[in-house]
C-alpha cells in the first residue's frame, strides 16, 4: 500500500488552488497518459527548463536593452491610436529621472489600461526591452505591478514547458503549489553517499528547482537536479535488481536441441552467418540449455541480422519439441517477419503462423487451435499473442523485436503463456554502455557489431529544401533506372502551426508527376490499406513510397535504394539512422538525401554532419547523447523503459554506478525492504512509480 504521506502528491491536479476543469484538461494533455489525468506528482516532476532574471534595474538607463528588463517608472502619457489607423497600437509613456520607455499594446483593452495605468501612477514594469528608431520600447510587458505588490514578482522566475490553455504565469503558480505539497520524506539515500555528494534532502532539492535562487539553479548539472536524478536512477536500479532476483528465483527448464533444424535453415540462407551472429547464437543456446530462465538482450545495428538469429533460436526450441513466439511492435513489421521467415522455417519442416488483432473468424480459430495442440511451432505477431484466449501447448521461448518500444513491465508478462519461458528481446537502436546498464540492468546482453557480407555503403547527402525540384528530378531518373524510393515526411497532413512537409500533400504532388507509380503509407490508414500499400511497394508495382516514420522499424525491401527525408533537421539522430537503414539492403548502390530547411541551428547542423560521416550506429548513438546537451530533461515517454522524468540520457557513469551499487547492497541486506531505510526506499519506489518493484515486494 502506498504510504499515506504520498497521497497528496497522487491526487488530481484539481486539488490545487486555481486549477479548474479547463486548466486540468490542458494539463491532462501535457502531463497525463491515456488511462488517467494529470496528478500533483506530475506537476512536481515537471521541472523548469530555464529561468528569467527579473531582478530590478536601478533605473531605466541601466535596464538591459535586448533582454528582459525590470524597472520602476511613472506613467506620464497615454497615446491612443489615431482614428484613421485602426490597426495602430495603443502606447503608454513611462519615465524616471534617467529616461523614458514606450509601452506598446496591440488590440488593447483601452478601458483596462486606463484603470490599471493611470497617468501619474508609479508601476513596476517587466518585459523585453528593445530599441525602435533609437527609442526604448516594450511590446506587451510581461508584468505591470503596483509597487505595493512588488513582493509578488520573483527575482528569478522559472520557465516551464507549456501547453495550449495554460499560460506561463499560471504554470509557474501551480507548479509552485505542487512543490509545496511535497512532504518531508524519510531519507532513502545512503548516508555516506549523501554526505560525500553534498546533496540536500529530496524536498529541499525539489523546492530549490521550482524556486530557483539564481539562473544557474535551473541550468545544467546542478546539485539539486543531480540529487533528484540520482533518486530516479536508484529507484530504477532497485526495480531492475528485484526483477533480476525474481527471474533467478523462478526455476527454468532446459531446452536443448540436436541442431538438425538449425542446420537445415542455415543451409537455406543466401549468405554466411557473421562471427557476431554465431557468438550471439552460442550465448542464446547456452542460456536455453541451462536450468535457469534466460533473460537476454540482443542489440545490433540496423541490418546486422538479428531476425536470422531469432529464427535459429526458435528452431532450437522446436528441436526440443517446444514452441516459440516472435512479437513485433507494429502489424506491418509482424506481417513482414512472417512473410520472410515462413519460407525458411518451411525448409526445416516447421509450421509458422501469424497472429495479430486483425486475424478474425475461421483463420484465427485455426491458428489458436494449432498453438494449443502444438502443431504450430513458431507464432509471429503483435501484442495479440499474449491476450486472453491464446494458449500454447508448450511455450519455450518468447522473443520481442524492437525492445525500445516495450518496457520492464511487459518483460515480466511475457512468460505468462508458458512454464519457465526464456525471454530474448532485440533492439536495432544501438545503445551506449551507460544507457544499457540503466535500461537493461536486469538482462544479459549480446551485441552484433558487424553487418552481413555484401552490404554496400550508403551515400548520404544533406541538401537544402531550396533544391527540392532537383531532388524530384533525381528521383525520377532513379525510378527510370529501375530503383525504388522511400520519401519520408514528418506529418500526415498539412499543419496550420508547423511549416513542415505532409505525406498526403507530397503524395499528391508526386502522383501528378509520376502517376500510379507513387504509393502512400502512414499510421492513420486502415490496416488493410497499409498492407496493400506495402505489398504494392514490395512487389514493385509502386516505385515511390511516400510515408511517415511508420517505415522506421524493420521494413525490408531489398530493391529500395533511395531514401529522401524531408525536414531532416527535425528528426533525431537515432531516427535518421533507423530510416536510412531501410535502404542499402540489396545489391544496388544506395543514396540517402537529407532535405533540410535552413538556417540550421548548431545541433541540427551537427546531426546532419554526423549522418554524412558515418553509418556506425554505435558512434551515432554516442554522438546523439553528446548533442542533447547537459540541460535537456527526458520526456516521460523516453524510448525504452521505464519512463524517465528527471535523469538525463548523458548522466555520468559514476552516478549510475553509485545507484547500481547502492541498489544491489540494499537488496542483499534487506531483501523485502523492511528496515527503517527500506521503508523509506518503498516511498521512493512509489514516488517514481516503479510498479514492477512494488508488485514484487508485495508478492514477497
């Protein structure tokens, strides 16, 4: 049961003063999830992204031009817009003994300004001070305060991530109110580490982050942020340690085959396995033959051959008379896996079936019957594989493709369809060692660092969107030469707020030029339409596939040799690398064109430079972390599991190592966290919502 001390933090945001239904709805969109609305704890962890210095200047002449300025001045004149110029702004002149400033208001509420800014009154004014025709002016000041209310203006004002319907002042006020709800919790950190690190208490750290004493308090690697980041790392490492312990507690089953089915499949492959693939298979087979359950991560760059390793692992289970499943995050990828693996499985006499949410009627019934009686040795599908009503005769191995789409929570559920099921999860997103330890500390890891022989390098070029017509011409020539082309856009339809390319619009424009040779694929299409679009491209009926990032994961069309990514500056490095990995899978030379709209910022320019320089996914992953910058806070739905709120991706190894060691010692000394410190740690796990750990502790 959650400690009652934490109940105020897990109450709805409507329990905060001034948060009504309208504001709550906006916060639900920003901070909540699909199953619940925003809570006070969500606001507590919605930390400032920066701060504004509103410390007052001694006089107008001392106020900084070009930045935020705060000063005291007297209202001396109102200048209404001339009757002949209806769109002209309303102006108010304020001055002190050193100079004057013109306050500019467009679409002004004149009556309100006359009431709040009467001539002769003194006001504290804060906002961006600029020069216009050599004169100081401030357009729509942020603050206009009576000097009696000076205390209401913070010297350092935190800046938060915003959403439509909640203004900056409201967000600042309710975030501060959430921080006030944070109780003084018992200390869960190791006392020696606490003293060595110079950390304050958790509540003091949170108060310091929401009420920054200076600009540096919300910038970069501050003591307060490190304190809370360490708490989150510690909560996650305790959860992973408990999962690991649970896996070791559950007895496994030996799954040992004779190699005959694996040999049949390997003989049918049109290539030779790499050294990395053979080593990964040796690791997996050794795990499967042990009496303990396997929990292993197979990490490899795009095109490194993870799927073949998965098939051979499933064949090993079939040699022992047991079944396997391969779960993919999308229906497109699941169907592609089934189509590619079925002929190879058939070479070994293995029956493979597909099961997704779209399979209905007699076809679905036949698959369910085949899984239940053991006739089907390998099932490929989506989450539908683990729904109620799906039963296996003897499930030995569960494989999850694209592990970064799933989490620790799902890992514990995978074995529920069989007795002592071995778990193999795969990711094509290269992960630096630090993040591997953070996200997958409960798992053994195998890495495929090389690509199969015959893969040709991909020529990558960054091209300004001003040369769009040249790119279209080059695509046309490539199509005439027999190539197939992916054209990726960031949106499905045109946006009124974002100046970026939309797939529907691009599809229509290219269709006018190239006719029926152009296809369209995006996530909002009905499933059958997506299948048809993909099938037409695979068969070569369409030569250009205009798509959103729905093709990012796993899609494999060997004849596709050109990739155009519009607004490449808006994509992260990992996503650009995944998209580029859709080409270069056949014998033809391949080209990736990164269309960007200038001028580029330094980070976007660095991303495109790295993409041109290397195809090494592991180097790209490291560079991606470096470019995110020290002050960037992970969103609540960061790739991988669990959800990260505070800890940054480039958190230094020493802090992570300390959290891992502390978690390990805690579990060794107090397995059920029943000591005084253990009780505090339980509060930590509830605070950061490490539900897996909480369930395991409840189960004993």
